[in-house]
């Protein structure tokens, strides 16, 4: 019986091996220029095994996903590649194969001779006379004269024209594609003939699926109304607006049919499904800046009708933080924190927010909120306040929404004594107490956003521009010591290179000006620490730790503990750095993101250069001082929450220099005007700065 079992097992093993075939250890493309390897690999059925199963040094471990060769599909792949090249305009392309078979493995190479493509010699647009200006439309088409005759781009060009017509009042517009291709002459003539159909207006707008929400509320949020010229984009805007309120579980706005004797109107159907009226949420986590954190909230949808939303929230962060840092006992924060970034104390935020989705007109929204907060930046400041804010967003559903807000709060901002002494020259305890007293802060804020990115978590194409201006003075309820203007601008641009590589850059700058701007000078008086600019960290200049770029002040309580003595002076061992921030900032980031050769679907690499500085501007308006340049590289891991990022940057400058203060009780004395001296002991590895974050840097 044992012999029989062994024989049966051997037969089953042989049959299974015969059925599975050989393991694909290598899949390569040679000679392709117009189409990259990723595009070609997605067009065929044969796929390579994972890295652990193909690398000759580790595949003996038996790890990784093994993919097997199907001889029939392999032969069909040649046809698939030929078809792809012909659809892309390369009619004379030739595909050959190199297949090396061993007992268990297969090594595959597709050798491609692309040849010269058939190019578009003439592109004619018909049927658009008197409807739209064809010159800008022609420039917007994906297929242009001189390009390879790509059938996919031909279809995309037809879709572009259809979209333009359907947004101009022609809901039944179609485009006929005609072409004459001569493979021998390597030229093609293309004609796109538009059939716009009748010009239509919106007739009836029917709404279905409502239970408790009022019909008038839904109509007020729609961007499509009876009598309007039909626009397909208005249907999409209406659908996004309904779903974005949170009141509806689903929303669908579609064109139904035409009606009426004159056939000049169309009927639009709005189908909605109401969601739960109330929602309760809980959350918790651990962060490299906040240590332990927890939050909860309660949301009431359609609060007293009108699709209003009432949200009550509470958040705790930096749970486990202490001042000074805990050095003994149970220490939950120690693995990811240094003393300079230690979470100083528990932060909290309590808030109540009421949102009105339609304010004055359907294009505007309004939000009013109450809050109580305690927030801090380690070694910089702690802000404790209660207040209220009112925001009105103009053109909330358009391309460039503008938010005008007013905020009023009563509270105090407490900074390190050395910060007051170094920045504001207030070294006595009485003056420091004056600045840290409870005061009112009122400000008007204007924010404009132009968002054109294709993915908010990991953009690969488009642009994002943001501008914010803040005005604080006694006129709007602020204390006499809180009077200044603050402006900040940010522009980011993303360029796709091929299918999976992205080049991105960002410019961010800001400045703080006095309330009265004159030509004689722009020196700014007191600006609370929480309104100043700071730099450095995973989303700024990555060669510096969080808030490590820009003006610093160094504090010691004992000048007898000397770490070492260098040419520039003594380096003390018990010094704490406190960032003071600045009234001007400038940051420029450039980054190339590309797939990793290992686990390309789950891991990407990045090469970047960060340029920037934060400084304290005097009377001059424009004077960038001491710009820092830090190059680096990183890895991004794909997760459901967005990319998890690990970056390493090289800092060839060392710590930012600043005054060294000796603090003894309430007494503060400056003992060094410029600290620390250059430390020659720093090797290359000690100049590398590690940054961890979730999401892209910009």
C-alpha cells in the first residue's frame, strides 16, 4: 500500500508539473522606443514571476509568486503586440521572440523592430461651423498633425469634441471618425465630422428617492434648472454637490430623454438615496509628531432641514508627552522621539461646526463654528484659546473657490523664555509675562484655491495653486499688540513622464508685513509665535528636522558640561535648541518619482532637491538670506491610506546658528552670539537626515 501511495503521489506530481508548465523567470522587451516596457507588459497575457522568484540569489528560498508559461498564450502575445503597435501607428513593426527553456524555467525576450510610424499629414474638422471656434479646439485635441497615427488618440480626440459640444447645449452630439492611411507612404489623413444634433434646453428636472429631505432643498443645490441651456458638466457638478453634503448615500444625475412637440427640451432625472441621519465615529493612532492620539465625533445630517450638517468633534494628541521629557519608567513615545521634538504636553481640540451647503445662492456655502483648543509645537510655543469663526465660500462648486473668513478668539500664547529674549529682546520676567497674558485675536482671512490635480493623495498630473492673506488689527477686534498682515502662496505642478514616472515641483513663500505698509521700511513688530513661519521637516526642506530650518536660539543651564572643544569654540553637552521662526519664508522642492525595479506595483522611488530658508526680515522687503540646498532620495510604499514615505536627505550645513543663552531661574544672559561652532567630527553618515511621513511631500 505504501508503494502504491508513493507511485500515485509521483504521478500526481508529474501531472501537476505538466499542467503548470515552466516558471517564467525573466520577461524582457528589446528594441522598443515608442512604447515603454510597462505598456507592452499590460498588453500581453504572459507575466513574469515576482522578484523573489526571479532573482538568482534568493529564488532558491522558494518565496515570491510564481507565474507559469502558457505556450498557447505566449504565441498569441506576439499577435497582441503587433496589434498594439498597429493601433499606435507603427504599421511595419515586427515582433520576434527569444525563448530559453530549461527543465523547470523559461526565459522570454520579445525582440521588437518598430520601424517608422505612419504620421498624420492632415487633420480636418467638419460640422462645427457656427457652433464653436475650431482653432482653440484643434489645439486641445490629443492627436495633432505630425504625430504618429495612434487610433487611441484618435478616439480621445473624438471624445474631446463630443464633450465640448455636450457642454455647449448639444446633448446628443456625436463625432464620426474617418481616415485614409497609406502604410507605404507612411502618411494618414484624418477627418473628424461632428453631428451636433439639435440645440436643447433643460425642461423638467425630476427628483426621485427622497424620504425626509425636502425637494426644494435638493433643487437649491442643483446646478441644472429648467430653462438652462443643457451642459453635461452641470449634471456632474450637481451629482458631486449632492454627494458631498454627506446627507445622501448615493446620488445620480442623468439625462433621460427629449420631450415636447418641438423637441427643444430634455428631461433630467435626479436619483438619490438618503443616508443615515446621524453618525458616530471614533479613531485612534500613533504618530511620529503626536505620539498617541484619539478622536471622536458626532454628525447630524439635514440638521433642521436645508441639508445642513452639524458636527461635534473632540481630539486629543500628544498623549504621553511631558515637559521635561520623561527619561525613566514606562515611556511610550521614546522609540520615535528625540528631546528636541518631544511632545511637550497633551493637546486638545473641541469643536462644533454648522455647515450650510447653499448660502444666498447655490454657488456659495457658509460655515460657522465654535472651538476650544490647546496646541503646541515642541520647544516653540503653546497656544490655549476659545473662539468662533465664520467662513463663506464663494463659487464653492466652481474651478476657483474663494473663502472669506472671520475668526475671533480669546487666549494666550506662551513661548520659551529664551525665544522672547532672543527675538523680541524681552529678557526680564515682567516683559515676558506681558506678552503671554490673555488677549483677543481677531482676523479676516481670504483664501483662493485652484485645484487641477488628478489625485489628491498621490497626484501625477495637473497643478495646485493656493493663496492665503490674513489681516489682523484693532479694527476687526484684535488686541493692539496683534496687528499685522500675513500672506502665503503655494504653487505645485506635476508632469507625467511615460506611464508611471512623475516629475513634480513646488514653490511656497510667505511674508509678514506691518499693518501700515510704507516705502520707507517694512520692519514688523510683535508677531505671536503661532503665526510666524517655520521650516524643515518631511513636507518642507527635508535636510532639516521639523522646524529646524531658520532662526534658532540655544539654551543651556550649565556651562561647565563641555562635550568637546573645536576651532570655533566649545560645544556644550546640555544645550536645547528652540526654533524662533521668522517673518519670511521661501521653499522650492523638485522631485522625480519613478517605479522601483522591485515590487513595482507596491513601491516607488524618489530623487529630490529641496531649497529654502526662513529668516527674520528687517526694513528691507525682499532679501532672501542664507538659502539652504539639501538633496536626497526616498522610498514610497503604496497603502490604502496613501503612500507611506521614507526619505533620506543630505545636510552639508550643520545646525542653524543662533545665540547661546544661559538660563538660571528667571535670569537669562547671552553668553555666545553665534552658536554652535562647526563640528569637524561630523562624518557623511551623520549628515544624513531621516524623514518619515504618510502622503507625498507635496
